[in-house]
């Protein structure tokens, strides 16, 4: 989104959707309402039991662990977005400056060719 020079509204909608997705995944980890179970076929149940160390499937996580994980994920996501956005803005500014220099050099070259 940053490289494609999307409008700011689109960028923030996508950031908002990603944040909501992280919150939904955190809610699934906490309450286990079945979203993760959609990806397992009935034949995979034995594999799930081996991978999970809880007594009753699906395994729930404590709310503190889930909230701490969500806070960490959101902070990394937002910090990465802000840093990347700053870098992208600097690169676009440099690109515009280079294009302006090329255009100026072109005009000077045309003017010098007329002078001869």
C-alpha cells in the first residue's frame, strides 16, 4: 500500500482490518469458538491431540496471555507500519526530487541546443 501510493483512507482501512483480524484471532485463542477448527478435517484429530497438551480439545489460553500477545502483535504491527510509512515517504520524496532534477537538466539541454 505504501509503495503503490494508495490514498490515506485505503491505507488506514487496511491497517484497521488487520488490527481487527488480530483481535479476532486473539478472541479465538481465548474462548475457542471454533474458527481454528474449520481448517482441520476429522481425520486430523489424532494429530491435533498430539500437538496440544491440554486435556480437552480445543485448548484455551488465559485471558492475560491472550491480551499480552495481542498487545505485542498490535504494537509490532503499528510500529512497523509507521517506520515503513516514514521510509516510503522519504523514498517518494527523493524520487520526486530526482525526477525534478532530470526535468531541469532536460530543459537546460534543450535551451543550450537552441543557443548554438
